[in-house]
C-alpha cells in the first residue's frame, strides 16, 4: 500500500488501480487513507487499534466528503477516540441512539418539570400552553439535535404570516406573537444547552421576524361615551367586566378572575400575588362608579368568581364579546366616523392617560398599574417602598368621576381631554 501526501489535487487525480483495490496512506496523518476500488469508487478510511485489534473504519465516500481536510479531521477524531480506549464506531452509534431518543417531546417534558418547580404557576401554565400548541405538534417526535436554524425560521415565518383568530380591522399575521415565540424558543433551547441535552442553540443569530411599534391607542372621550353605551347592551358578564377594565385600569386576566373574597366593604379590591403579572399583591381602590358596576353582578351560591357561571374565568368568550362591543360602538358613534381598531388593553392605557391629564402624578399612576419599573427606578426604587395608597385612591376616584361626568353630560358639552384620540 503506497504512502503519499494526500493533497486535494492528489485525491482528485488518483484513478482506479490496475488490479483489485488500493489504499493510499497519508504521510501527514498516519492511519488516514484513500481507498480506491477496481471500479474507481473512492472512500476515506482510518486505521487504528482498539484493545489490541486492528480496525479499518470507512469514514465516507469522496462524494459525501469531497474535501481532504474534512476527511482528515474525521480520521483524526476516530484515531483520538481509539487512543482513549474506546471504539469510535460504537461510541458514535451510541451517541446517535441517545440523540434519537432525546426528542423534542422528551426535552419538553423535562423543561416543563423545571417550570412547574421553579416558576409561578401562572407562568408555568403559559409555558406549557405555548409549547403544546406551537411546538410539539410540529417537532414533537424529532430528535432535539436535529432542530436547526431553518426549522426555527419556518415556525416564526408561519406565525408571522397568519393569524389563527381574525381580529376586526387587522388583516396581517401575528407578528408580535412571532417575536414572542422566538423569545420563548430561545429560553427553551438555552436551558437545553445548559442542561447538556443539546450542544448548540439553533436560535442563535435568528432575528425577530417583525419590528414592533409600541401601541399608543387611547380612546377619545366620544369613543368612551360610545363604549359605555355599547357595554350596556352586552349584559352579563361582559358588560360590567369591560367597564371595570376601564374604571380600574387593571389587566384583563385580573379583572376576569376577580373573586368575591378579594373585595371588602371599604371599596378595596386586593389582588393576590398569584394572580398578578409581577407576582406581587396589589391593592385597587374602587371608585363609586366601579362599586355601582359591581352591584350589577349577581352573586351565585357556591361560586367565588364574579364573572363565571361554570367556575372558570370567561376567557373563551372575550373575542366574541369584543366583536359585539365594536359593532355596538360603531352604531353608537353614528356619523362621527368609523371606529378605529382598538384592543381591550387600550382601556388600561386610556385610563392611565386620562389620570395624567387630570393631574395625577406619574409615580402614583405607576402604582395604580402595579408597575415595578415605573418612573422611580434603580436605587431610588429600592429605598422608596411607600405605596401611595391615599394618592392611588384619589387617582381612581378622580378617574371614575371623569368617566361618570362624560356619561351624564349632553353630547354637545363633552369636552375632550387634550391629546386623546
């Protein structure tokens, strides 16, 4: 068997031997060679010893591994494994079997167990919902190590180009949700890397599919009047629920999950930490108008949730109720113009903006919203633990009076707040 310098040129020029097959050994890396059969087929080989026995491993054909340097690196890896006392072929087969068993389904179950143990129940439930809805149906049976950048991009592009639930006035895909999906996938795969389930994070270098523009939609006073009139026709549970979103400036999930035991006779609503976004208990002072709305909600024996007849929050009905609300608002506005698309979360921004225009200090509004990163930041936020309860009560009372005045004033006397649109 000849020994030559296996360069790229030599590997390309070597033809089929005169008789039988021949292995041309490399003088740069002993044990690495190019085997050529009588028919001219070329393949890379590596020779080494395991347990005193000689092993000739086929590394791959030249068609599959065309570069000499790549083949030499494969040979160097096998020779190195053999030098450590292991059988390279068996070691790689075992690693491949482990990778095949380490599917997305298996990794997800491990990750969700971590979420259940270390995260707040609400956050853990959200992670489970996301992975089971968006990831497992698509990748569940695939080995974790097979997921690459192209797979990540396919999921994100699909998410960004279509919307599962149509929204009035919005025809584009769910770009913001696609961005959030990338963030969640990145967190998941980094956890997998940290826990030695996979060697690389396939989300590395992937950019967000869309550039997000912060929402700034604030309902005008005329729209608020139409909103109030429209909610009257919705009835229970969504009429009072939507009005309380506006009057309390709290999140949809927090208002929808309101419980009788969280309310007291002093007009205070105490939201426990397990139901708030930041995991901190929150006090909401109910204005007179908000208290009036609560009186419209009948109490059902054996049910602690205000807005439920089944024992669960009415999340599944929000979309349909919002469509009906928009239709009624458009009718209430009449010739004042088409209703600009808006979301229920815009009520929270509307209330905050309205309080600011009523002279409420920003740091008080932040406390009303239960924002932890508001106008007071850094070291000052650590030392300033004052809750501004009296100021918060006054702020929501003033906002409630403003809304009530809007509803009671004749249309010609409605004076819009500056900047509202």
